C-alpha cells in the first residue's frame, strides 16, 4: 500500500529519501564524533565489534592491549562502547568519579529481570537499597563481636569435621564452600541454609559474553540448549525459590520481634515505606538476598581455595604463620580478628594471596551515567566501564617480580608490621566498594589461623599441585584441591 503510494507520488518518495539520508548522515556524524572522542583501541568487525576476538582469559588480553593502546583504551562490542581502565592512578581517579557509579542497564544473569537487585541498580534506587542494606547488616552484626562469635562457632565445627576425616584426602573446595555459606546465611536468614549449588558456575562462556550485555538475551536462548549454561539460570531460580520460603517464614514470625537478620530488617523497611513509591518490594528483597549470598559466599570461598593452594605449595609459610600463632594466641584459644594486629606475617600472607589470586580480575561492570573524563580520556555517556584489577596487581612498576608469591612484600623493613599497599584493590573502591570487604577479611584471617593452629596441610603424595585456573567472572581453580589435614602433635 505504502509502496503504491510512493510509486504514484514521486515527490513524497523524494521527501522520504531525503529524510532518510539526513537521518543516516546525522547518525553517521554522531557515530564518528563519538568514536573520535573515545580513547583509542583495537578495531573489530561490523555489528559485533571486538567480541569475536576476546579470548578466554580476557583480563590478560586487556592487560596486553593496555601496553599497546595506553592505560585507558576502548573497543566496540555490538552497540556498546567498552572502556577499560588499567592503571592504578586512573582507577583511583575513576573510584572518585560519581558519574561512574552506575551499572549497565542489563542483568548479569541471563534470563532474569534487569536491574532489580542492589548489585545491578543505578542512581537513587541503588543509593537507597545500599544505605538500608548496610544499616541492617551493621545492626545485626557486621563488624560486631556477636557475629564474629557465630563465625568462630562455625569454624569450630568445620575444624572438627576436618579432624574426623582422619588424615584422608579432603576435597577442600567442597567442604569450605558449605562452611563459608553458613556464615553469610546467619547474616541473611538468621541461621544456616541448605543450598549446595553455585550461582556463578565454572562457565567460561561468561568471560566473553560479559563484554556485551546487550546480547544477554541470546545467551539466555543459547542456555536452553546448553546444559552447563542452563545450570546457572536454574541454580539462581532454585536459590530464589528457597529465599521466598525463608521470607514467608520471616513474615509469619511475630510482628514485634527484634530484627535478627537482613530479611527481618528489609521487611520492616518495606512496611515503613509502604505508602511511598520506593524501590522496596518483595522482588528486590529476593534478588538482593540472592546477590548477597552469591557475592558473599562464592568470592570468599574462592580466595580460601587459593590460600590453601599457596599453603600446600609453600609449607615453609605454614611454619612462619604457626610461629606467630605460638607467640600470640597459642594452640588452645580460638583466634579473634583482633589478634591480626600482632600477626604481621599472617596478614602479609593474606594480602599476597588476594593480590596473586585476584579472583575478580575485571571489576563488575560500571556504566557512565554522563559524559565524563578519567585522566583526560573522554568516556561518553552509557559506555560500559571496566576496571582491570589484574593489570594493577601484576604491574611490574608497582611490584617486584609480580608473578611470584612473596608475602614479605607486604611487611615493613624490619618485618614487624604488615603494610597494606594502596595498590592492592581486590574489593574495588570508592562509593561502590564491596560492602562485605571487612567481613571477608575477618573470615580469611579466622579460617587461616584456625586451620594452621590445628593442622599441617599437604597435597596427597605424588599429586602434582596445579595452579591452573578457569575464568568465568572469577578466577576459579581448575582442578579440585585435594588436601591432607594432619593433626598437629604439640
Ligand atoms: C574476598 C571476598 C570478596 C571479594 C574479592 C569481593 C569483591 C567485590 C568486588 C570487586 C565488587 C565490585 C565493586 C564495584 O562495583 O566496584 C564487589 C561488590 C559487592 N560485594 Fe563483594 N567481595 C568479596 C566478599 C563479599 C562478601 C563477604 C559480601 C557480603 C557479605 C559481598 C557483597 C558484595 C555486594 C552486595 C556487592 C555489590 C555492591 C554494589 O553494587 O553496591 N562481597 N565485591
């Protein structure tokens, strides 16, 4: 019909063509202008951009690209501009930039509603959710002795279970995962929680697709035919269903009871805000809880796995830490987080593990909410912005022999103090810094000291210790970590 109209009226057709040409030229000029202003970087293909060239260990590739294009470079992925910031000074500047606090407009998990959790939100709703979450978690125990006591009880049970293995090789990754998950569960649900799946699975596809959130829908479609990918979506669904059951139980508790955990606090906040139009609702509660659970359990577990790997690789460091235990805590009393101040080598060992493992080598994506600049590099509105922590933690200008595991680098000259370098940024920084950093550090210290207070750890005889990792958002040890726990005879 429209075509017939055009055929019979050539003036109308000409006007249409002229409009289309103007529109195309305008878009082309905008496109070229934006491209000219963006930091330089590698070229890709039409439509998909650089996506087909992204390698499995993308963080290593990004670090290499920075050597060629400079500390801040960019590339296209579909319609997204991706800006990667690789140098510590530039990242520190970006931490302070309020225009870089937003997240991409898509979800991190294929097939899930976008931006409905605090981890994925931007702007005012994110501020509200984060403020309330931190207040609740502080009130129910974050940074308080009561919570530390509960973590210590969990560790006690964990140590007992290792003792009952009677020296048989234990799959450390499997047992530590459950113990760490119990700690975060206490904070969220007020008690342990039965869930053995992992939300962020060992799926290497993610290392690529995370660069192009706009195609997450297609990843979701692909997930229907790929059993590994399907597991991520079904694990997330299962976790959220279990959380829903928890929420219902919490609602059934007496309205007057004290706030004991995150769900209690959130329900109370929802009640307070029920008449105003806010972001506090059941869906967000479920998603926030699931995110806290995944962000809190998976990450700490991964670092503890890497820590165990370095303990069995370098038994001499076990001895050094045990020497500090002997001088400060002894072998009877359970450690307190406070003991860290008199255990410099132990803290240096933890810092070095966080540096060398860099379990999250490329930060959770940020988005520029406005046109902005970092170190005079222009970042247009709605670019995906990635901080490359790997590049910082392996920068030879910041660390001697960055590829070697050397805890001593975090000690002062006479070895009496652990010095946390400002170049160590595993928890990110600025207003969107990981809210669980202190809790994670407490756990790392208490698990490490408790294990070495009770056991000498080693790989099974004849086993080749593997440092191989796979990359799927996080750097995950490729092979199960089999460990012998020999009870210390003192
Ligand atoms: C060693 C363990 C951990 C590491 C290495 C780690 C690292 C990170 C990183 C790099 C971010 C991104 C921050 C940004 O966007 O700039 C993050 C965010 C987050 N982390 Fe952690 N984290 C750890 C443990 C925890 C724990 C124990 C919890 C909870 C108790 C937690 C909860 C979160 C949450 C909720 C966010 C999102 C914050 C937001 O978007 O505002 N993390 N974490």
